[in-house]
């Protein structure tokens, strides 16, 4: 992807080597700065900023819409009229960075030392970490759950899952699964919305209650030799979690 920003007499162009990334990948590309003016320019600085923003806040023009994650600074050489300088750059994405969803996404801002307030912008398409994709696929393929949405929620990726239509999950309305990989730990928080039955005189009343369960997996748990996801481990942990709400009428 490419984007250009003009701040006379300088022209800034950023280019990335890819168009999509997963959480935990590295962004890389080039930054080109050209002196399009007629005069000589002394040594200056340039920036690339990794930021997150909600689309609604950007649309509303909120001054504090950008949430800073990382900063790269460049020292530019002296530039004669019509000359340019190109630098390669690399910027790692955190393994628990926000994914792209309907509400928001990550952006690269670029330009001079005031790129946050006055610079170019390129939006990034970031998908869920491959390990977490595999974990959710185990839910849908092995246990026949249906994924309804996937979004960023306060440092986690939230997936809403509906159970299969069976007696086994008759008490389960839906599950909110919060996932992230942080410091090599695969962390999962299950929020089960269950139906609870209570007897009141001659009738049974149904209400809904949330049950929570947390799980944490180490690389020894979630990786097989060769670095492949351990699907058997995922299946066992998911089965353990579902065991708290499976095939029971709750009173």
C-alpha cells in the first residue's frame, strides 16, 4: 500500500510491503521524502506513528481520537532542490494489538515531527493472531458453534458464539469468548450467558445469568513440535470450559 502527504516544500511517501497483517506480525516498508521546492533544506526529522482510532471519533473530529502505540523517528539528510531520501523501516505489531473491525482499526500516520496533528494517514487491515484463529476454528468445527461477530474490546478480541441447537446446550444462550496472546501466554476468558430456572409457587421462572471461566495456555500447551497449533489441546480446553454449562438444567 502507498500513501502520499504534501507539506510544502516536502513530499512524504510511505509504502508497505503487504496489504494485510495478523496480530504479532511486523510491518515493513519504505519512507521517501522529496524536496520539491527550489531551495536547499537543512537536516530535518520525520516520523511514522502506529495509532489506533475508532471510526466514529474520527468522523466526529475528536481531537484525542488517536491512541498512540509506537513511534519511529528518522533523521533526514540535507536535501538539495529536487532531491530525495528513502529509508527502510520495520515496526512490530503487538500480539494483542486491536484487530480491524466495524468500529475501528490501526493506522500509520507519517510526515514531519508533527505527524500526529498534521500528517499523512494510511489505514491497516489487521486480522486475529493465527493461534487464536485456530482456537476459534476448533469451536466451530469440533463443537459446531456458530461465530456471530468478532471485535476489539479493551485489550481483547471478543468473539460471540452461538451453541448448536441440541439438548446438550439447552441452557446456554450464547458465549462471549475474549482472547489474546500476551507475553507468549494464550489467554481466554469465557462469558457464558445461561438460562437459570427458578420455581415460584406453581410456575417456573426463567432468567439469564453470566458464568465466567478463565484459561491460560503456555507455548508448551498450545504448540506442537515444529511450531504448529496444538488442536488437541484446544479441543480439551474448550471441552473443559463447555463442561460447566453442558447438559444441565440450572436452578
